[in-house]
């Protein structure tokens, strides 16, 4: 695994693709791979792009890639596609888009399909982004389809988040999901040649004015990705936000929050799984479920009791013991 | 709180509305309220309705309410609307739809806004559905906007899940999110008077044929909710699925899974929060974050160590002690 990491570091794209597949599949050894990746220097700028289906994210990402390549930067694109495993949307998109990019060795494109578990996908995304960072790309674009909680979670891994909308009711400001307005660093009104673009832009500006003031004020940029309109302005906004993050010290905070989110994610899986398994083995869980069915208990109380039983406190804690 | 529960049981709608607000806000006493609700008999049939924005869920829900009312059943509608707190979508929808229903005392409508945290909303939804169950409605419809992970989570609280699509590319079968196809008990192609309805229906049938066979085969029903087309067929499908759940014993399984999901949700919050807090207080977390920044550690390893330190095992476990 250490060798695979070294191959990725030296720019071996096939090794990177193989490593990503291992992590995506949760294959044996993938955990060691991720461990090694986290212990290897990484300096990529991570840019997140999110928005509802149909706002033209793929074209926009392609346009941003062109802009970054013109500036001499290498780019990796990770498309997180939570399509149903039955439809295989990710693979389809991959093939179409790969074709456009295979000629340029400084561009890497990969989509991650969910295999049914969005939570797992979010976790895998953090690990995959770390692997891509090891490969030394100047920029990593992470693109999500849709705008639900899983997309908000994925965006935690980005330093700069672009939220993409289009003019018109279906994707208007009114339909922005909880948390999306809050996480946007740059707002993009794509397909700005459609009627209503000015109104959507104005609505966004109004919403943004209602955000707590101070620090970075997200710009609203109109683009027509398919014809390249506004892409240079968008690239400048991305640069400006990154400069702001660095000069304000917020870049360090974002990296920390990303680590914290990742720890939290792993903790959830590990602890909750262990406790439920232990409670199941001991028969405790069965008794709790029966009591719930009989209307003699409630889930919050059950969880409190289980947490109290399986969490150490005071003298029994190995942490305290190891330090005392 | 016990008194409030008794008022809800006697059919006091104002008391129910007040109780829901308490739970939604996480107000003092709301936990006791929920505890009491879980210990009170409830027999409502819970029907979930999910689908992307624009598929006509509101009209469809209104149509289903009409069907259920014609059959003499009382109905509560809980609309889970994760719109941004900045846009207040939920409140707007509430006002418009409330007006249509205020004349019928056997219909209760309430929307839940997210206040920024989708995870919290999912949790609150389970508690609110329990409160509504105490009020004795024959049917509770729970409607979510969008089709992300949080929507899938909310649908865990339903016995019968309707997945709504429309003809056309934007909302076609290809764009169905992970997990949505898997949780649907009845599929609805709404706006079936639009071009492409037959194709969308056929695609769905094909996808459903790929699901593991045996048990319930979800029907695909075409509706035009605004003109009432297909609603009687839909109501029959809902009844048929519920009969299937009862006769197969799967209703009990679903109720159990719902309790389990709720326990898991509370456990996550309680344990992860406690461990992170303890690790933060002890300075351990700060050391871990510094090591991560220096590339000397990785999040999965940090989480494993924290879990091992704060989870009891063997002789220290009060659970084992209380039974030994």
C-alpha cells in the first residue's frame, strides 16, 4: 500500500484510479491505503460545486477546468453521483466525459457512485479527495448532484464552495435547501441567457444581504457555461476567495473542520455499530424493542441508557487510567 | 406534559399544534412530552410521499386526502420542508394549503421547517409523527421535498412509501437517487398527461423487474393529481400494500425497524457528542487535530482510538456488572 502511495505521488494515474476503486469498494487494505495517504503531504486546492439536477453543473465544471488549464494548473475532477445502483448514472456520465479529457494528462476525471449508501459515499469522498491530493493536482473539483444533506456533507471537504442555480421557478432561490445558502462561497446563476436571470440574481443578493455580515461576502456570478460567458469572472472569484481564506486564517479553520467532520463520521459508525451489536448479543436490544412495541419505553430513553452503559466515565475509563 | 398528551388524545387540535411546536423547537419539556407520547396507544397508518421538487407532490397529497376523506378516514398531513431558514418556504406553503383545509375538522395539516439542520429535522419528524399518532388519526401522510438522504431517512417512519416522478428527462428514472428505488412501495408517475409518461412508466417497470423478486411487487400508477385521474387506483394500491404488510407480518418488522432507526439516531447524537466533548476537555482532541495537520495521523485511526477509550468492554461495563 505504501508503494501504491509512492506511485500515486510520482504521477501514476493508473495507480490513482486503482487506489480510488479500492477505497470506493472498501476493499481489503483500503484502510491502510487511506492511513498512508493522510500521512503524505498534500497541497491541492479543493473546490466544491453543488446544485440541483439540470442547472448545468457538468458544463460548468468543464468550463472551469478549461479556465484552470489555461492558467497552467493541473486539475482533478471528482463527481459524486448518488444515482441508484440500479441506474448506473455515474458510469454513463463517466464514459461521455472521459472521452473529452483523455488527451490531456494534466486532467483527471473520476466519478464515484454510491452503491446504495449515501452516508458511506460521503465518507469515501473524503478519503478519495485525500488520495487525489497525494497525486499533487493543483486543483481538485468535487461535484455533487442534487442539494440534499449528503451534498452539504460532501461540501465540507471543499475550501471554496460554488452553489449553482438557474433562472426560473424550479431551481429558484425559494427552493434552495437548508444549509445550501449558508455553505456557498460563490453563487453562480448558470444558463443566464434564459429569462429571469436578473431576478434570480437579485433574489440571491437579497438573501445574501440577510446573512450575518463580516468576513467574506459571496459574489453572485452569471454564466452561460456552454458558451463560456462569465467563466473568467468565475475563475477570478474562486481565486479571490482562496486568497481571502489564506489571508484571514480561515483556510486553517476549514482544514480543521474537515478533519473534525471526518473523525465524527468514523466515530458514529464505530461506536453506534459496536453498541448496537453488544446490546443485540446481550439480548438487551430485544428487550428494549419489545418494551417500545408495548408502549412502555421510548427511543430517546433507550438510547440514553445504552449510551450510559457502554460509555466509560470516571475510574473505569482507560483514557483516565492511562493518564493517571 | 401528561395533561397535554391527554388533551391531544381527546382530539384537541390546538393542543396537538402546540405540542408539535414544542418538539420542533426542542423546547424545555419537549423530551418528556415525546416520552409520554411513545407510552400512549397509537394506531395510525403512516404513508410517506417523496419525490423531487416539481413533481406535483402537494397536489397529489391533496388528492389522496380527498380519497381518504371519501372513505370516511381522518387524515393528518406532515410536510417536511427542508427549505433554507432564509427563504421560509415551509411557512408559505402552510398558509396556502391550510386555507383549503380549515373547514374540515377531520383533516390536520402541518409543515415542519428545518431550522438549518436536516439531521435534527429527521429526528423531530419521528417524534412529531408519534404525537400525531396519539391524536388518533386514521392516516398520517408524511411528505418530503426532494430525494436526498434525509428524505430516505424520513421515509423510514412510513409503513407505505410512495415515490413520485413525472415524465421527462429532469425527473426521469435515470435521476432517481440512491436508495429511493429501493424504498418505494408504490411508484406514481404524476402529470401523466405530459409526453413521455408511458416511457417513464415502462422504464420504472423495467427497473422494478431488476429488484430481488418475492414479496411485494410495487405497482406503477399514472396520475394527473390536478384533475383527479388515477387517484382512486392509487388509494386502492395504498390499501393493498397495507393489507400485504399486515398479512405477511412485515408491518411488525417495519415498526421495529423504525424504533431501531430512532434509537440509532439518538445514540449517534448522544455518544458522539459526549466523546468529542470529553476529548475536547481533556485536550486529546486538540492533540489529534494537530497530528492530523502535521500528516502524522488519520481520521479513521483517531476515531478508533477515541472509540476504544470511551467505550466500555468487559469487566468495567455497568451492563455486565448489573447482570453478573
